[in-house]
C-alpha cells in the first residue's frame, strides 16, 4: 500500500454523499472507497486507487463484495481479466431464486 499521498484528496467527495467524508479513514474504509470509485469514479481516480492500495488488494475487495451493480461488475471483470464467476456478488445473484423460476 502506497502511503506517500492522501488518497482522499484525489477523490470526488460527492461519491460519499451518505457518510461524513472528513471522517473517512483510507485504511478502515477501503472497501467503501474502492466500491464507490469503481462505480462512480473516473479512469484517473480508478488508477489512483489501484496505485494506493495495490492491484491485488483492490481485486480481492471487489471479489468479496456482497453487491456490485451489473455494469460495474462487467467493467471490473474485463479490467482485471477475471471471470465474473470469481466474484461473490455474481455467485450470490446466481444462487438466489427469482420469483418466476421458483
């Protein structure tokens, strides 16, 4: 993890409308930060997140999220060249009975 710069200064605070942005800790809130930047951020912000946390940590956090919207999941799968099946949210979605299939 790269500690020479404050990652929060490079991210748009509007992505965190529901939390107190000034109280976010980049280490304790990394899952939230990664999720919001990959869902709402620019390519520059995504590159900064990867540079700060490291590719393996970012990918591991994304793989273990309970929910990622379908568009972001598709992007992340292609970006990291990782099959969708390796993401927890994809497996979870596939295992849930839909009202028309039960």
